[in-house]
C-alpha cells in the first residue's frame, strides 16, 4: 500500500496486507485522511466521458442523416 502525504509531499510505502494494520499505523502517527478507492471516481468519470461521446456521436450522425449528407456520401462512394 502506498500513500502520498499532501502536506509534506512524501510517499509512505507499507508492505502490510491487512487494512486494519495500516489504519493502526496511521493512528499511531496521527495521519488523517480518506481511505476511499480512487478507482471508483476514475471509473465514474470515464463512464461519463464515454456516455458524452456516444451522445455527441449520435447527434452528429442524426443531423448528417437529416440533412441528406449521408445520402450524398453514399452516392459518391458507391457509384
């Protein structure tokens, strides 16, 4: 487990496999913080970006089909 302290800018590396032991070490050294997983928030933003891309792509394709650009492209490509 690796922790980066924002106030000092140093990395703390623990080779302990039990989270209870790591929390006890933090308590001994008066280190406060949040032990939430950062992957959850990263996955959430990645999912949102993917959703935004899908929506924008769908809108662009719909506009191109509505204006007839897709028919012109098909006629040009498949003569």
